[in-house]
């Protein structure tokens, strides 16, 4: 990477911040445990039922309820001390996963418990993203975001790759108990590794609907937060090639290895994109690049209309993943700094909920479209749609930055 640019934070400096190190290790443990649990749940449910439908439904429950949790619970990260929120959520998830691991748990109860864990995930993420600007200041904030992205993507790859081996060696129930243990460790790291800060806004008599309306007004009334949120949501549209990996590989005559390579392309690109963006781009230029990077992330998908071979396709998906991750990472960081601390958790929860919605609906629509057009043409058309949405948004973002005060830290 060359010599360090004076004044630019490094990964070593960020990891030298004790509070961030505790947050980072806690999240890493949770992500590894979650990926292992997804594999274990799939194996456990299929072994008990032999039903691909119920197996898929159980897997979906590890993701889908996150949308509701992000909308309903994000504001709790503002009303209560964030250290307590993080530790409490981890303790609650540990109890729920331990219950899932118990022998003889009915499938319907297992589904409810898994859904409960999924609903709690956005609250933890909202609290973490709201707290991070207080733990890391200035250039360290984005470098910390980049480090989180790199390790989370790597942990997800490792969790899926090694999950099958561990589940086979330990049994599904032991693997689920291990996931519960990772949440316990995470709760301890947060409880004893973070400083005790007061709640950002404090308890309020305002109703949940009132808090949601207030958070939405804050997010959408000001130009820059609104655009940053739209950039984040748009980032959930493009990676439909992951959902279409199997039919795309089949259209090229590929086997399961080809499917795995396609699925690995986006996380690999994300890791590279986050590293390069954090290390090479000066802090003063990063916010300005959100629009151009978002536009460029859609361009590689256009080439799928030409039906490229597997090697070229993987390169295209790596490029989209890398460019899109850099844009999303900066948009998330800028959004966290663009809103007051007392409402940051609610706004980040709404942003995450919107992106989760897009990530859920886009593959569904793409799968239906691919039935008629084929996977390659569908992915290409998603690139066209992404470009059509990204270009005007990028132009508007550039104008907004020229006429308004740049986003600044609230801390």
C-alpha cells in the first residue's frame, strides 16, 4: 500500500482504541456465530422434516424479521444508554439461541425464537453505528467502518465455508449452543470494554409511532440525510447476482463450483473495495465520491447483457461489489455524522430497514423476471435500472454539497 500519508489514520491506530477493539471483537464473534447457526438450522430442520420448503422458511426467518425490528426498535438506541442496549441485546439473543438448541423444541417455537433473534439484530446495529462516531473521531471513524466491513465480510465467508465442517463435527444443536456462547462473550466484551455514557435523548413519553414519525422527518426533511439514505437503499438493489447465482451458472454450463465462485465474488470485492477506499482516498474527498462510485457500481452489470463467460462475469461482480461497498460505507458514515446524536439510532435503524427491504424485494423481482428473460439479461437490466436511479441521485448529491454545509461530526 506504500507509505502512510501524514495525518491519515491506519488500521493499527484504530485497533489501538480499546473501546473500538471491544466493539469490533464483539461484532466479529456474533457474525461468526450467526453464520454457523444458519448452517446448523438448515441441517437441523431438513433432518427433522425432509422439507426443502420448511428449511428455506427457517433460513428466511434469520433475515426477514430484521425489517420490522429496524423500524420498531431502532429508536431505543437513543432512549437508553447504548452500552446497556448492546449488552442487553446480546444477552437476549444468547437466551433465545440457547433455547433453540434445546432438544425437543417444536418447529413452530424454533421459528419464533429464530425470528426473535432476527428482530433484535437491527437494534444492536443501530446502537453500534450510533456509538461508533463517539468512540472513533475524525478519519478514524471511516477507517474503523472499513475495518468492520472487511472483517464482517471475511467472517461471513469463513462462517459459510467452515460452518458445514463444524456442524458435521459437532452436531447442529452443539453448533447452535456455540452461537449462543458467542453472544455471551459479545455481551461481556461490550459491558466491560465500553465506557458508560448516558442516553443520547433520554426516556420520553412520546409513542412509538411518534418516534418513528420524528425520525422519518429528521431523515427526510434535510437534503443531505435524505440523499444519503437513498444511496444506502440503492446499494441493496444491485447484488441480485447472488440470488441468481445458480441459474446464472447453469446458463453458462457451470456446476456448483461456479455457483460458489459467483457467491464469493461480492464479498471478495467488498473486502478489496473497503481496504482501498479507506487507505487511498483522503478524508476530504470521500463524501464527494459517493455519487460517482454508486454510478460506477452499476456499470459492470450492463456487460451481462452481452452474456460474458464465467471468468469475466466474476470480475464484473467483484467490481460491482467493491465499488458499491465503498459508496455504501461512506454513505453510512456520512449519514451517522449528519444527524444529531440524540436521534442517530432511530435514523440508522430506518436506513437499515429500507436497505433490508430493497435487498429482500430485489431478488424476488429479479427471480420472477429471470423466468422469462434469463439470469444474464435480468442482471444486465438491473444494472440499467441502477444506472437510471444512480445518475440523477449523484447529480443531485453534487449540487446539494455545493450549496449546503458539508456533513460534520455531531460529537
